[in-house]
C-alpha cells in the first residue's frame, strides 16, 4: 500500500512565522517572569532569614545565590526565545550574527553568575570555596 504524499499539505513559511513569533514572545515573557518571581522570592527569603537568625551576612550570601539562580534560569529561557525568534525571521547572515552576539553575551552573563554563585571556577568544582569546608555528595 503506497502513501500518497501529494495529499499532504505542508504549511508555507508565511503560515509558520506568526506561530514561531508568538512562541518566541511567550518564552521571552516566561523568562522575564521567572526573573521577576525569583527576585521577589529571594528577597522574601533574605528578609526572613536575616530577621529570624540575625545572620545578615549569611542571609545576603544566600540571597545573592538565589537571585543568581533565578537570573540564570530566566537567561536560558531568553536565549531559547532568541533562537526561535531568529528562525522565524527570514534567515540571513546579519540575523545569525546578531543571534550569535546575543547568545555570546548571555552565555558570558550565565558563566559570570555561575562563578558568583558557586564561588569558584566551573573546572574547580571539587574544591571548596574559600572559608567553607569541603562537601562530599552534598554533605559536610
């Protein structure tokens, strides 16, 4: 039994582009929402931790780490949205160049935030940050 591929309707690029643009916009909005919610939750946790324990320095370290994690997650979504948005536009060398720059900048930001959160270079994950004991499998 042979399949008749002539009967299949493949959507034209003009039909797909609006859907890709909407998808990109929704993912972009999700990324911004994640960052805003993470900032709000991290701020509440910072204030609660500082007030209940009185250890404001430790609460500040946790705040910065939590905020950084939220920003990292939001950046990942924003990069995904940029990739989809670039695919939706007519591909050109200029668009790919702009996408490459955006991804490069956001990757640098992600890397910098990861170093800030972890307190060490990614290739030195086995080492404890300065002033902290070595952890084994997530335990002291």
